[in-house]
C-alpha cells in the first residue's frame, strides 16, 4: 500500500525525526517531491533515514560520486529536493549517521547557513529595491521571505556555534 | 594546505584511515577495519569518511590503488607522505601518553 503525505518542514532535523518515527510505524519513505512524501507500507523500523544538504545538485558529477560511494556502503537515496538529499539504510546493519565528528557536522551546518543566507539576502535586496524603485506591494513577499529565512538561519547558526564551543575541548 | 605547518595533531578518523590503508581498501573495508581494531568504539560515518578521503587524496597522503579487482569500488592506499605523517603522529601521541603517565602515575 502506498500513502502520500503533504507536509512542510523548516528544520531538517525535525523532518528526519518525523521520517524515522513513521519508519518505526512501518511507513517507509520511497519518494519525495516537494512538498509531498510518498511512503510504502513495510516492516516497522526497517530503515533509518538521514537528510543531507549536498554541496552540489544531486545530478552534479561530484554528488554522483558521493551517492555511489554511499551505495557501496548500503545507503540508498530515495529522494531529493534541490540540494537536499534523502538517504536511508537498513536498520539491521546497525546505527546510521552521516557524520561521526564535530568538524563534519559543523561544516554541514555552515553550508546550510550559507545557502539560507544567500537565499534570504537575495530576497531582501530584491524586495527592498522593488519597494523603493517600483513601489510594487508584491515586493513585500520578498521581504517576508527574507524574514522567514532568518528563523532557520538563527537556529542552525546556534547549533553550529554550540558544536564549535565543544570543538575547543573535543575533537 | 601549507598553512598548517607545525600543527601536527591528526583527527582520530584520519589517524585510523591512514592506518587502515597500509593495505588497499575501499570505503566499506576502511569502516569495517576501523570498527574492528577499536572494538567498535570508532564508527566512521559515510559523510565524514568521504570528506576525509578526498582531503587526504588532495594532500597526497593517500592515492587510488593501481589496480582494484572490483572496478566500481575505488580502493585507496597510503603514500610515503602519508606514512611519514602517521609516524610523526605516533611520536606525538607517545609523548602525550608518557607525560600523562608520568604526572598521573600508573594506571590502576
């Protein structure tokens, strides 16, 4: 049986938790096309899901090499949205994490912050320019988008700083 | 990177990857080997391992193995530069342990 759910997330770590809680109930994500998640009914807890912001689009040669590397390790990509990739691995193989040290987790957060910062920044500049030059009320949407972007930028940034503080003591 | 001259501490992951590559291995083999020799204490995650391998390749501390039987799985092995870095690190770690033992006394 297939089931699809439409849902929006601002926080990929909450999204990951949600996917894993559905997996525990036997709903396994098999496809994602923003904002629709498609699940197959299967064994409860069969897969562990992880989400990653890739450095390039999934079709890029470098991402392809990475995805192939993961496949060799039993990790499968079930879907993607722009640079976000949705991976899963059989839970029977043991714990599944994408990162095992502070350095690579900090790097991941910083790439997310950079991406959000660029998107938010462009919206802010476009919005304000259009408001001043054209006075088009629709430009407020850009300003709103920039404001929304500030929220995840802040919470990811905080998580990154917390890890950076740990890094002063631990590797 | 040349700017890290004099800074010699390797990360635990890099240390064990270099040790693992004394004989040619692919990604999965590295993870298995490291897990075994550390009694499952060190579990290299795929994203971290991939980043480290690319970094070490760029630096010339490891290289792709000349001939790997399985063409789809890339195998790596350590280079002379990699061995040198590893030896320096072992000396550094010995100093850490010696000083630690001297101050803290024998371990019960």
